[in-house]
């Protein structure tokens, strides 16, 4: 047993026929159990105001959100303390997108290799330190 499995997908601005096909594809691949679907539904909805668990749910949700916000600030503040790197505090997710001043040599090397400069940086960081980060260019 791999634990509960559930999925959530929302498609906005898609043609209805495309939506139908994507939902079918996702449904066939996910194969979430009924209990996993119920758990996902409960997670997305949460208890109604006045329910016995409403207050504890709200408190737990706030504690998790506050913890994520605090850790995100630690990361962005830490990045801002590194010379040549600047980063805004994440506001809607846990993703921090630092701006890294790349030396001209690195820009030229990336161009010669046919990769984006941030991809070159991420791969170099992985190879030299074992730290895995994702290039922002992959987010569009």
C-alpha cells in the first residue's frame, strides 16, 4: 500500500472537447481509489463554519500557512544576503525566484551549449554541490 491517492485538476479557458479528453486521460492515469477521492474532496472543501472541527481546521490551516510563509522568508532573506543574488519574498507559493547576476563568460558558455543561462547555473550547482534547483525558465 502506498497510502491514500487522490488528484485535483482544474482547467480554465480550454475548449470543452479538449477538457473532456484531458479529464479522461487524467482519470485513466490516476486511478485514484474512492477513499482517495473522498479525502481529496474533504481537503479541498474543509468543514463548514459551525461544524465541530471547523475551528481546529482553521487553526491548523493557519499554522501551516504561517509556517510556510516563515520558511519562505528565511529562504528569500538568505538568498538576498548572497552577493550577486536578489530575491523577492514569495507571496503565493513556496517558490523563490532569485535573480542571479551571471558573469559574461557563463552567458557565453550557455549560448555555446544551447541552453538557457539559468539551466547552466542549475546544472553546475547540481554537479558541484549536489544541490538540485529548478531553472525559472522552465516555468515560462
